[in-house]
C-alpha cells in the first residue's frame, strides 16, 4: 500500500508534470525549421497530456503525465532542389512547429509551475507555524 | 479532552488544513483536461463537525464542485484567480485559528506555572 498523499507529494508531482510539458515544448522549439528528405522522417511536435490522480483516502488529487503524444500535423513540403537533403523531386519536408504556440505553451506551463511553488511555500509556512506551538 | 480545551478552533484548524489540500489540488491540476475544481464549504462543514459528525465525513459532505465563471473548452474548471484568492483567504483564516489556539495554550501554560 503506498503512503498516503500529502500536500508535498501533490506539489512535487505537479511540478514534475509541468517540467515534462516544458521539456516537450523546448524540444519542439529546438526542432523548428529542421528539414528532412522524406515525409515520414520529418519531426512531429510533441505534447504532454496530463491526467488527474485522486487519492481516495485523503481526497487530494495530483497530476500524472498520461503520455507524451506526437501531433499529426503534416510536415510542410517545400521545393528546394539545392538542398542536399532534397528527395528525387527536389522537395524537402520541414517540421510543422508553430513557434508562437510553443512559446505560449511554455509561458503557461511556467506560470502554473510558479503558482504551485507559491502555494507550497504558503502551506509549508503554515505547517511550520503549527509545529511551533508550545 | 482536546475538544473541550480548544473548542471550535481545533475542528476549524483541521477543516482549514483539509481545504488547503483541496485548493492545492486544484492549483496542481490547472493544466489537466477535464479536471473539475473542488472546494470545501467551510461554514457547513464546521456546522456538521460541531453537530457531532466525524472530521472526514463532515468535510466530504461539504465538498462541492466549483462553478466556473467561464467554462474552458477542454472541460477544466480551474480558474487561477479564483483559486489563488481562495487559497490566500484560507491561509489567513488558518493563521487566525492558529493564534486562537496559541492563545489558549499560553493561558493554560501560564495557569500551570502559576506566575
């Protein structure tokens, strides 16, 4: 039987989940503009999907990364015969990364992470104060 | 024993701590699709608790889903402004309850020391 969930587990897991989300956004941004010679090999952007995890005993619920999925956006086909990676018809395939969307994703994730840290700080402070009653 | 010493404040502190957990869960799940934010109706939980209900049962019966101001497309009903305000309010109330308890403890220690 796993240990009952505490506020610290909730915050820690939420922060790890946000980190996974931030990492996938960073990977997407890093691969923006990368080209390949075939449609199948082109980079597909990744997205972390969160799921709720409820602890029945304490009523607390935290986050779990249900999976990191590749989006099915089609790579951008560009005619560029001069490119060394171009296929027989002179086409290259560019990763379909929307840089604005990725930046927004990162910003939102950072904000939610920050919120969690602040909530944790307050909760920790109150717990310490409760322990110091004498 | 501790109930008669701390009166309503013992129960209040316990419920405040439970509410803090719920609100932290909401903040943690701000990015989870389909998550429904929950909150504790503190007044009715405390009433039930003083009426003799056990701590967990009183809190469970008074836990309600939050009605969002503007529902989002992914079914998540966490609104950061609402949650943060509720969390801050709850933290202040927790502090207040804590000082009541501290006052009680100080009174008792003084009485025991006799100075």
